[in-house]
């Protein structure tokens, strides 16, 4: 069998597997193309990888694929057009600060490169301001977030702007980060009200309720938190695509002391947490797990830990204190890594605030 036939076989298999397996097959196809110096096939495999919605959970793979494709566009502009990559460029930039090992200089360098490409095609700077404030929120940089949020509101939308629902969702995230909770709840209504369902976006309505659970709990609005949990839980449960907001629902269940549902959620999603390459997603889920095990009134517990868990045993029975210590250490290590990269103490403070809120 020729390498092209092997390549096409790998590509055809991607249509019948889950997204995680699809990424692995596409990586294999790209490596095969590279081993034969076939740039066209290498580009095709990586371009497909960048189109997978759940690629944001695998930021390192996304960054490698994008850098390779962009290099070909810059070196062979008559063959490969970087404008074809601009939409997925937004996904990359959105995800960069969610990995603690990607340093601040690299993040800003990539955003600056993005801005230069927008200027080359004379595109609206709305998307650039939008991405800068989103990145600043994840990096807990209040002044930068405030500056670019204002610029975003003042700049006309362009062809690469997100849909209105997604823009409102990120506005909710901004308001929550700035602790402008009343405005966050008001902004969320623009997404969650039935009259706006014609927008056709599945992502923002699924993610938004989870973003409001913790603000509601912090304000003592338990019925509001319950409403948001009920609105969003079914949409995000078991869905790798929406893993980023699952931890908030987990925290609500912990607050309500619904141990049975907490166990069910944990067992269902811990394999996902161990399989993704996104520190921000893991930080949130591990923090919720820390709170869950801290409140567990048992010495030992039966939970379905993945085989790559360092304390894994076939019986799947673990000491609660061991699980609590492991998840707390992982959570704190990620918080420290984020804070050292960002130059502030936001993640460690937020960890302490949520533990105080949720642990008995």
C-alpha cells in the first residue's frame, strides 16, 4: 500500500470516531505526510484538525498545527492562503492563556501577529479588541480587560466577529470577572430568553448558565443558582465540548450536598479531565473535586479513577484523604502556575474563596 493510500485510510477513519480519536488519527496522517515531504497532505490533515470544535481542549496540539500551517502560508503564499486560517486563529488565541505553560510574551506575540494579519486584509479591529479583552479576563488583568472591552463596544463588528450570542456570553464572563454581577445577570438574559432563540447558537446558551452559578451563590441567591443549574446542566453533562463550564455545575451540587449526583458527575467526567490538555479546564474541575472530597464523611470511597491516575488500583476504592490531598495539590499547583505567569494572585485567591464557600 502506498503512503497516499495509507494516508487516505487514516483520513477516512476520522469520520467514524470521537473527537479525541479523530485528533490522534489526524496527527498520525500528518506525520505520515511529513515523512514523505508531502506538504499538501500535511496541510490538509492539520487544517482538518483546526476545524474540530473540541480542539480547544488540546491547546498544545492546536498551537503546533496552527504554527505549521501558518509557516506554509508565509513561505508559499501563492499556494496557501493564511486568510483561510483566520477563523480558527480566534480559537487558538482564545485558548492560549488557558495553558499555564504558555508564557505571557508568547501569548502577546501571537495576538500581535493576529492583528497584523487582520490589518493586511483591512478587517475590522473589533475581533482583535474582543480577543484581547477575553485573553485579559483569563489572565486576570483587570485594566487590560477594561480597556479592550470598551474598545470592542466602540468598534463595528466585522466578518470574523463571533455571533451575537457568543459575544454576549463573553460579555457575561467579563462582568463576572469584574464582579459586576447585576450586569452579568442582565447580559445573560439576552442569551437565555426564548425570544432570542433565533440566533441559532448552541454554545452560548449551554455555557452561560454555568457562568452565573457561582456569582449567585456568592450573593446568597440560592434559587437563582438552582435556576441556572437546571437551565444548563443537561446541556453540558457528558459533553466534552462544554467541559469548561461543567465545574460550576459540580460546585452547585457540592453546595447543595447532593452527594449521589456529585459521584455520578465525577465518575462520568474524570476520564475527560485526565485526557484533555487544557490547564484552565482542569483547574476548575480539580478545584470542585477538592471541595467534594473535603466534604465526604467517609474514610474510603469507590470512584472510577482512570488507569493513568498515580494512585490507581483495580478495586477503585481509595482513601478519601488521599484523593483530597492529590486534587488539592494539583489545583494549587495550577493556581500558582497561572499566577506566576500572569503576574498576580487571582487564581490562588479564587481557589481560597471557593473552598471557603463550598467546604463545610
